[in-house]
C-alpha cells in the first residue's frame, strides 16, 4: 500500500519514504529538479525526464486537465488525472503487464476541487517501438483486452521496447461498458493508423468480423473530423 499524507496543502500518495516524498514534492513545486530531457512543455502538458536522488524519473503535469472548468468539476467526484495515472500504473503491475513504476502523485484540492496535480514515475529505459515490434504489441494489447481493459491512444509511439519486453507508456486504462467488442476493435484500428504494417499480423477472425469493419470506418471518420478541426483552428 502506498503512503498517503498531506504536505504543503497537497495530498500526497507515494511509494517512496515520507522524507523522500517531501523532498520530491519540494523539488517539483520549487522547480529545482534537473530536467534531463523535456518531451513536451506547453499549455496542455509538461512531460520531462528529471533527476532525483541519482535516479531518472518522468515528471508529468497535466496542465490542461488541471485548468479546464469541467475537468475541475469532475474532480468533486473522483481523483485527479495525476492520481488516476498513479493507480493505473499500480494496476498494470498487479495484472502482470510491464509499465513504468509509479513513485509519487500529488493533488491540490481547495474547496473539494483539484486545481493542480502532478505524477512522477520511474523512467523506462529502452528504445521506441518500431513496426518490427508490431506482433509483440498486438499480443500485449490482446492480453489487456482479455483482462477487460483498453489502454487508450494505442499509437506506436506509446510503447517502449526493453530487451524482448513491450512496455506500455502514456496510457489511461478504461473498462468498456458499452459495446466492448466494438471499442476493442477500435483500439486495434487506431494502432493500425500508426502502424499499418501490423494489419497483416491480425488473425482472420479479427479482420473478418463486423465489429472490426465498423471500427475501421469509424476511425476514418474520426480522423477526418480531427483534420478538419486542425484546419479550422489554423
């Protein structure tokens, strides 16, 4: 069980000792962590590889989710995005999947609404997944689907290969309640969007199903809508 305590007006959940947790919270809030590599730093997200006590961690601050009014309203009834990420990482480990090790998550909740939150987990050493890893990724996705979960946003870039093992990164677990067969098929279709080479690796029982046929077409429509929104924003 992780530690849970309050510090500097934040609620802290951690798998490191309390002293180390306080030190890490101070370093994040006071911006004294050494950033080894910044992957994203914009209005939506801060995602950076940082150094803490001679260990590389991934610091993620979901800025957009912390600031959107409707997201803040939802936190009256649930944990912040950062704490849910922490829980999902724990769950992946208990199910036997390879994912980053959660270290610490914090949320600031004045008047019952989360206004700031962040999560730190151990940085995964490995190489970015490539099309030659498609079979391993499909096997891992299928195993996750058999457990009743979706990983959300299954792009090739959201997997890391360490040795012979596929590691899930940058995911949010979801348990589909409405038409689960269609939602699982859509997740496979989304993966093919980033790795079309994987289509020939899918079994005929999948590619010939009505759910997969519908999922591919829904993904094409969704992609067209996203492209139109980008053009309109420009």
